C-alpha cells in the first residue's frame, strides 16, 4: 500500500518508527506545507528509502509567501530527486487564514513552477471547488496533472478534476458515519484515478477516531473503499491505488506489461483479443488509450493462444467465476473461446462471457448452440433503448447492429443461457427505458457506471 499524503514529521516518535518498519507500506509521500515542514520532508525522504515527498506552500501560508520563497521552493524541488510533486497548494475558503487574492496568486505561481519542472501538483481545495477548477484550467495544470488530496467535494467537482487528468485521493473521512454523500462520490470515481491517503496525524479513520492518525491506519480506509468500489476486494484496492500512485509520482512502475489473465475480487478475467467491432463513446480505448484496469494493463499486442491462456488458469474451481472480457470482443475468437471454456467446465469452473452481442453478424446463429454447457452466463452490452441512441453511443459499423444485439439476447434466452443485459449511464441514454427493454426481453439487468471500470 502507498500512503500518498502524510505528514511524517508531525507524527509521534513511536508512530513514526512503527510506520517506517511497517512492511505493508511500500512507499510514503510525506508533505511539506511551509518552510519548516518542507525542510523536514526533505530530511525524512533523504534518510528513508521508501519515503518520497511533495513540497509547497499551503493556502494558509499565502499571506506570508514572498517571491524569494517561491524561488527557494523551486530550487529545492529542482535539486532533490526525492521531490515528486509540488504541494500541497491550492485554496481554502473555509478557514480563510489568508486573503483569497493572495491564495490565488500563490497557487498560480506554484502551478507555474510545477509546469516548468515537469512535476505533478498536490491540490488542497476546501469550499473552493469552482475557483480551483477555473485556476487549474487557466494555468494549464493538466499538462503535469496531479491529485486533489483529501477529497471531500461534490460529484461535479470530482468529474471536472478527472476530466482535467487529475487523480482523486480519499482519506479516513470516507469511514465516518456522516460521510454518506462522499461515499457515493467514491463509488463513481474512475478506478484508474483513485488514490488513498491518511493525512496523518490528522483524520484518523472511524475505528481509531480520536487517536492520532498514522500511516498503518490506512488499511481501515482501504477496507471501506473496497466495500464501495464495485467488484473490489481489499487486495484490489491495494493494487490499483498503488499502481495509480506509482504512475502519478513516478515511483518505478514496471512498464505497461500486457495482461492475458488477471484476478479481481476472486474472479479470473481472460483477455482474448483487443479487436472490437464497436467504437463506443464511453470506452477507454476510444477516448484515452488508457488501459489500466484496477492496477492491470489490460492490453496485449497479439491474441494469446489457447494453450497460453490455459497455462495461466491453474485450478478453475478456486475462482468465483472465469470471465472472458477485455477491450476486445471475445466472440470474435469463437473457436478459442469454445476450447478454453470447455477446458474450464471439464474442471468444474464457472464461465461468463462479456459480449457486445454482435456475434450473429459474423457467425451463423447455430454456432451459439455449440457453447451450451460451456458458457453459464452471457453479459450483453445493450447500452441503449433504441436503434438511434445505440448508433450514436456505440457507433457500430453496421446500421442494424442494435437489432443484432436484441436478437442475440432473445436467442440466448431461448437456448437456456442466463443473460444479463447491461448499460452504461452515459449522458443522453435513457437508462430507465433501457432497463425496461432488458426486462421485457426476459434478461436480468445490470447498470454500469460511466468511467468505473473492472
């Protein structure tokens, strides 16, 4: 686990010693926010291999910050390889310890330093959502990216920050009983933008609330996050937030290694192909070419062989289910799908196939019968209540693609398969009408949140 925001210099001596010994904590980002704590952060990161730092002037300091202080900050960040971000910087209109104009001026100047040095920024924003987004846009902070730390804001703020390329970091606040609205935002945060932090010694999570916080307590927050993020275990939260942190803070992620099989929440996923006959507007392959799914780079430069896939499965019974999925359409490799599914079923496994439902466009309907007894569940991307919406959202290469999808659902049900029709809550899609269509066809229903992957 990586604690992406803590103040190690403010910990009690015994808590700091425990933190540095804790083998479950891979890296720690300690944060300096004024002259004294910046020097402390540099000292701690220099003395400890797994400690890195972010340095900057907090908005509370804005009235006191001079141009020479900013030059000093830039020089330190430029010379010290353990500095991985400029921050925490930003706006705080809740306490208003500094004049708002001064806060904005110092915020802008520190973004400029980050852009000049090519470092991400760590943003503090409290009661200042609109101005924060405006300044990030105007100062082109998206060129270096960063994180909104200790996020407690609205869904709209989160979405705008993510659209600018920022990560969203959650603290022990998500464990508090009165934080239900914030937990709803966590559920809708893209998993490839999720980070976790303690902000220790502040904001201890609920099971230890009232005590000084420390990085080992991050697991309390991680457990709650795992309960909020769809199809996630504690192990998944550890892996995905750690890989996100390594990408943001340049902590040595071992490249973008193609993944043929990967495990999420005790389900084994099989990436048979990257080929797809749709160009959905909500798909990561169409928008960002970003193929991180809960800590895995799920893009392969070639279609894996049947033997290669089988060699990676081990015992199918140890998984809740084995799912053919990925950024391509599994049925495009029908014979490979069939052979692997047969191998899995012969060894007692359960098989689900996530499909766009266009199989009948390129294969005879009769081929579906060949998968009886091999596929337990079809999860079909319906995505729209009518042809017009489907063509606009899914952008198929054939005009009557929607009809093929509906026909696939009907036929699969007639053949005795379990069928789940799904849709992404993309703007402009009438989800209730889509749900009603799915139920009228006899399928089960599942809503998928836009940008929440895996």
